[in-house]
C-alpha cells in the first residue's frame, strides 16, 4: 500500500470521491486535512470489516459447540447420521474431522450468509483479503484466513500487546500482594 | 447576551482588508499565533482557506482544529464569522 502522501492530487481527489467524502480542491493547504480524512475512512472501513468477520466467526464457534454437545451422546445411537452429512457437502479428506464435530449443517447455511457478505465486501476497496472471495468448504480454513487478514494490518505488533498486558497484570499482582501483607503489619504494630 | 460576540459583529460589519488573523471571532492570541506560524498571518488568508474548503462547515472546522488546535466553540465562532462575512461581501 503506497502512502497517501506519495499520491498525486488527482489520485487523492478520486479516493475522496470513492469514500464519498465531501471535499474541495486538493491543494497544498488542504492536502494534509484530506489525507487525514482518508486515513480515518480507511481505518473505519477495516474496523467494520473486522467486526463483521468476527461476528461471523463467532457464529461458527457457537454452531460447533452446540452441535458437539448434541452429537456426542448420540454417537453410539446413530453413527450413520455422520456419513449422511459427510457425503452431502464435502468430498475432502478432512470430512472425517468435521463429521466428528458435526458441523455439517452449519457451514452450508453459514456459507450462504458468508457468500452474501463476501459479495457485499468484494465491491469495496483494496484491503479485503482475496481468500475471502474464494468459496472455502471448511469453517476452520476461512477462520484462519480471516484471522490472517486482520493480523497483516495490525499497527501495533502482537508481541508488544502481550507484553503490555503482562506488565499490567504484574503491576496488579504486586499491588494485590502488598495489600495482603498490610493487615499482618498492622497486627504486629498493635502487639 | 446576544448569540454573537462583539468581535463577530465588528468583523462582519465591513470588508476585512488587511485585518490580522486575530480579528476573527474565536481566534485569540494563542490560536492566532499558531495560525501565523503556519503562514496564515492575515484574516484574508484564512478566508482563502475557507473558500477553498468550499465554505463547508465540517471541513473548515476540522481544518481549524488540525491547524491551530481550536476547540469546538472557537471553531464554531470562526466559521460563523467568516460565513456571515461572505454572505455580505462575497
């Protein structure tokens, strides 16, 4: 992705029109303002994309959890059910895994929604992960692909986020530990 | 109290000519100093920017905020001052 500042005035104008941002001519004094507006619009778009991806991911998880609970007790009663599911939708070797999980019904339904959402998003601008547009038979592969897309566009590295979290947790633990020792000290002072 | 300040009334009453940027409503010494340091040393230069932004309120207020750190009230005062001046003289 080329930086906005390297783009010409004409390119910025067309980008502003693309994002439907009301604007005047892109001149020296207005350039910085429009670059900032475009960055905001782009990051908003990404966030919206992420939220919608994550919500669809959540439905995948939910479907899996509920269906595993149903199917485990039923395993010994109707093993043939799995085979019906597996024959229906997928022909890959990985059907064995998914048959155990019992998520056969959910991908077909979710895929329809996923395809619709993909169609909507494929018309928008450049930062969409291309793998989304390809019909992917398994929920796990789409999830991993979708997770990769937001990862690639993180501004703060992941390790740094974990580090900050650990430091914060450490501080809280230290405070908590100190609080525990205080009453003992008070008792000692009283005695 | 009237909704527009004395500064506003004085500014919109006549052509701005060579008035300094601090003559604009909402622009005091601090903001005026920042604008001057960025090259907007006269009110008409800010007017120029206002016009290039097509007299749009949101764009002008965003620009003002980014350029000199004006708060919402200052942005609003400056915008309405320039708008009214344009309505009369432009």
